[in-house]
C-alpha cells in the first residue's frame, strides 16, 4: 500500500521501504537507507541515503513523496 507523506515526515523507521518522488518531472525511486533531517519543521531539508540505486537525495521538507513496502 502506497502512502503519501511530506519528506519531513520520513524517519529511519522507513528504512528498507521504497521511496518515490518527482524531480524535474521525472519519477525517481529508490530504497530508503537512512534519513537525516536538517532543521526542525517542514521548512528544513531532508537528506535521504538511498540503496539500489546508491545515491543521496536532498529534498525540501515540504516536498511530497510516496513510500511503500
């Protein structure tokens, strides 16, 4: 079941789940490895370390994302 969240709502409890979001009108996906917030509310930035593919996604806290098992 796919769940829509803001990037700020993501936590390390979501590790291992599939993350999908839009970047420049392209759909991006990856498996969540670790989530680090930089700030204290939705105006922050969220660093998401992805596995498969291995990359670092930096999203605005208010950006909408989807997670699913």
